[in-house]
C-alpha cells in the first residue's frame, strides 16, 4: 500500500502552461505574466483587450462602501474594455448567510447603476452563478486533485486538530496542520471514504507557495515561502472540500474564476494572503491564473480601520436616510483608491467608464465623508442644469432623487412641529407646495446634500422670520471699507425708500429677472450717490480704486439687507431668486417687518 505522499512523489509534478507568459513551470514557479503592464492609463487598459471581471460577494451581509467599491472597479474595467462584468454569489458558507442579503444586493447594485452581463437572475453561458448550485462541480475538481496526487483526504476530527494546534502553539510553532493524514495509503483513504468516514480534502502544498505578480503591488512573495523547512512538521495545506461536501472559498473561487474565463480579479487587499494559495491551486490544476489587482483597505482619518459606523454604512442607510444619489456614491467610492488624469473629481458613471484604468493606490485609503457631500452638491447642480425636454434618466432626475424625498421629510417634520412651518403652511396643499420646493431646490442645487439638511438650510423659506430673530441678528447699515463721509450720507431715511421700486412691482411682473433688474438699479443709484458725495468731500479719492470699492460696498449692502430681511441673513439663493420663490405678498411683508425694525433702531 502506497501512501498518497509517495504517490504524489511518484506522480510527475504537474506541468502547467501559462498562456500569458507562454512558459512552462512546475508547482514552485513564480507566476509572472509576460505582459505585466500595470494598465495605469485608460489607453493601456483598452489596448489590453476585453476584460472579463466579476464581483463575487458572499451573502453574509449587505453591500457597504468597501464592497461597492470592489463591484464598481470590476464593472468599470469590464465596460471600459468592451468586456463583461459578472455577478457570482459565493454562498457556500450557509451558516453565515443572511436571509435578505442576496435580494438587497441585487437592488443595491441596480440602484448604483452597476449592471451585470451574467449573473444569478439573468443567467449566462457559464452558469449557474450561485456557488451553492455548483457543488457537484467542485467535488469533481477536488476528486481530480486527489487522483493527481495534489490533494489528500484528512480524517482528523475538529477536536483532534484543535488539541494538536494548541500543542504546537505551546511550542511556539504555527498551528498549521501536521499532515498526519497525508501518510494514509490511497487505498485505505478510498476505503474509509466509501464507508462514509467523515473527512475533508486538503490541497497538498509543495515546498513553496508561489509568488505572484500583482497589478497594484508588483511581485508579492508569501511571507512563509518555504513552509516545511522553516517550520518543521507544519504545513499550510488548505482545506478545499469540507466534510459536508461544500467547497471552501479557495476551491470554489479558483474553479469558478477559471471556468468562467475571468481575466482580471480585482478585490480588496484582505484577500491578498489567499492569493498564493489560489495560484498554487491553479498550478495544481494545470491552469493559467487570471491577473490579480488588490486594492488597499479603507481606513478613517486616524488611519484606523473604518469605524463600525462608517464601515457598516449600508447602501440603504446612505440612500434612504441620507438621500445620497447613485452617481454621488459611485463617484465617491471610485475615488477611494483610484487616481485619474481628469481635471475635475466630479465624475458621472459614464466619465468613470471612459477614464477607467488600473491606477489603483497601493496601501490604505482614508475615507472622509466631507468629499461625499461635496460631490453630492456638484451632482445636484449638474442634474439641475439638465433641464427637460432632454430625456432624463430616472436615476439622474432631481425630481425622484431630491424633490420627493424632501416632500416626505417635510411631511414628517410638519406633523411633528407645525409651528416651524409658519410660512409653508400658508401655501395650499398639493402642487403649490411641490412647486415651491422645486423652485427652491433648483435655485440652490449647488448646495443640496440631503432632505433634512435642505430643510434646515432653508429654514426661513418654511418659517416666517420673527422680529426676535431679526433683532438678534441685527443688520448694520454700513458701507464697509469706505471713508466716514460715505456713511454720513446714508441715513435709514434715505436708504429704505430706495426699495420703493420693489414695492411698486405688480404681482403680474413679480419675477426673478424683473426683481434682479430692480435690485441692480437700487445698487446703481446708491453707487452714483456715494461717488457724488465723495467727489464733493474727498477729491483725492475720486477716480482712484475707490470706484470699485464703492461698487462692492453697495452691492454688499443691498444684497445683505435683502438677505437679512427675508432670511435673517442665512445663506441660500440670491435676493431676486429668494423673493421670486417667496412671492410678492410674503416678500413685501418681510421687507416691511425689517424696515420697521431698522427704523425703530435708528430713531
Ligand atoms: N466571496 C469573497 C467575498 O466575499 C470573494 C473574494 C474574491 O473576490 O475573491 O468578498
């Protein structure tokens, strides 16, 4: 009776042909593709030809920033090269499977605009795309490795393994496997298996784990290259098939990537330590591995692992609770560990695909949510400028993305605290309120982040400013940066009547352009008057730089006053926009309240 170890020794070491390097190596050869281009520019990537990539999540949790980024990078590369992007569900760990994870995953990817060409619910030429439906295939492949002496059955019980691992750990040795079962003669092993003796199948790893060439990290050498010599009697022979007949991640992942013709594996750096095992498996099968690109981990500002809160930020939370747009999120995660040569960081999905490359950053990437909100504002402004009649993609439509969520949030808040909506409640329910929100959003899209923030930012569009609020944020009628004589000529009694032109505007003519023209007129009159005054009193200044200072000061004064009167000075759209949105009655009412306060304080 010969042991499988002997059999393995007798069996010629499998030869494997690497299509990429066209070389022949044995199980100890470093895998290095001949065309090891880093693919760091969009041109290089395209020249390399169509890529078949995949996203292979385990349904043990929901999509989060890190996994979305992995999916997106794979999607971008496939689309940029005219290749295919596959979705494969790695559900071999049934115990850890979360019930609705798979359903949510489909929804979340679709929402993000990441569409797969082949996958569980649409099928494809290499299906099924769920690993739990491919178990026979893995078993056949594990058996093949048994036959070729590249694997062996291990009958050790979990308890036995644990006892031995503890003992080894006590000696300061790695708790790996001692290969006890590799010495069981093949016939005996077959016999015991036929009798139903519980066992796993392990890969018989030769002396060295191969180094591999990574697109991001270059040549990666496993830390313990020569296992048997470095740690006598300790072998890292990974389990391929578990005792329940289910494959482990290593076996299923390699078999599927090969059978599904995957050309590039882009995944998180947390999988990098598994890759030598995978390359060893490819070699044991005699297959040529795909190219690997490992992308760094996501960390917080203190370079710590992402906080639980950030890490677990599910798509649902980002989308439903924070109102993040799909393209904001894909833009945001794309920038986490990928660099590009484009001038702006604000990139639509189309831009991402057009500029895709494998210029991934080595090392960890810091996640800061400030960038997310910056991008959200830019995308909101971009969508606001894509006015109909241009056909609008629903996932780029502010109506769906922002107006509806704002209305929902308003309804909720209104119910809770109606007093905070003293103006909004005066608008007739229905389309008038909707139009009001719509106008406001379009006027200030460049500052839109989320529904709640929108309502808070524009609090005085919803509530009438109280005199108390106006008084506690008092407004000073001062022409800043001008000599005192310019201000001497600016009494309240002269300033306030200048606004008569606004009062004179009829309901019919109450519009942004008309208001804009009248406000500009007020500013011009003020400038003329001040320049005239300065000419009389301070001849030296007239005609010098003072001219532009007067322009600026009057601009600030008039616009500042309108902002104070209508919005208690809070930032938001410009004065003409604000008054157009509030309407004539409300705007004039607010101007009047402000006027009374100014007048009273100047008495
Ligand atoms: N199923 C693994 C995961 O959950 C796949 C890792 C890989 O891409 O190889 O991320």
